[in-house]
C-alpha cells in the first residue's frame, strides 16, 4: 500500500491548484489560462496545458465580455 500512502500526501499539483486559484480570485476571474501561465512562469517552469486543465476542472475560466454592435441600420455582411 505504498502507492496509497504516497497518494494521500500533498501533491505538487495540489499546491499548483491553490496557487492558480488564488491568482484567479485575485484578478477576479478576468485572466485566462495564457495570462495565468505567464504570471506563473516568472517563478517556475510550467506548461500552459497544465494550467488550462486545472482551470477547466475547477471552472475558473475567464469571463468573456460580450461584443456589442451599433444599431445604425447596416446589414451584418457588407
């Protein structure tokens, strides 16, 4: 049961999850995985896919602003 005992220990990914979560809350979920990765890369080596996977698992995706159109009577395609 050595594998089970090691699984219960604090994983480095759990530490990374906490770090990403604090960054997301600190920036009010405005930053996406690319920006969070850039911030984390200043202190450590990390892959953007790992950050994206953690953010998707915990629903920490950035809030996307809705693009608004002006209503001036013009058709969509010119």
